């Protein structure tokens, strides 16, 4: 394992996620590749298909961008996600980059499937 890799290599792969926007909640399926501090991948939720990329800092904090590539509805195109990795779950807050008052919590975790 590379000493700069905060996620062990086995964590690259299938992930699951959850988010909330007001009274709406959603689940997502993701496929992530984690190399060093770089996170890249794609996923799908009820709002459409998206790409995800970001960076994991040495303290476990993460900065991610979620960009819808095939939205199912008229939805926010890009979301900024700020989170913290605790060794099992990435937990944080997402926000619409164009309307920062539109935000909510999110969770992401490696799937056992």
C-alpha cells in the first residue's frame, strides 16, 4: 500500500450512498476508484447519472464535486460535497454551487456486495 493512500486499495469499487434535500431522501449506487488522495467515479440516483471526483486530505476531510451527466429531471447540475472519512463512512454536507442555501447531509460507504 502506498503511504500516501488514506483509503486502502480494497475500498476502490462499489459504494452506496444516501442524501437528503428538505423532505426528499435518496439513495445512490456508486463505482469509485481511490488512488492516493484522489477519488474518481460515477453513480446513479433517482435524479440521474453522475460523475464524482475529489480529493481526500491527510486529516480525512474530503472535497468532492458531483456533476449530473444524464439528469432524469431538471435538477442541479453540480453539487459541492464536503465531508469527513472516519474509516467506515464518508459523512458530510452537499450544496448547490449556484444556490448555497440549497444543501443537505450525505453519507457514502463501501458496499459489501
